C-alpha cells in the first residue's frame, strides 16, 4: 500500500515538474516582441520625455 502511494506521488511529482519546465520556457518570458510592439504603439513608455522612475 505504501509502495503504491509512493509510486503515485513520485509519478505525479515528475509530471508536475516536467510540465512546469515546459510551460515556464513557453510563457515565462512576459516581455516578448509582441508586447514591446504593443507598448510602443499604444503607450508613452518609450517617449523621450517620459521618466522611467516608478513609485
């Protein structure tokens, strides 16, 4: 019984870790080219007179 439970937990852990690694590489980069292009078109973030300070 304990061996079966340990096997299920081990397989589940491997599945979660491998899925997390794949998803992180796919969606981990938040600021990609599409986001930068959108910001350049619809925001003043890249204007010369905009300060880059945040509060």
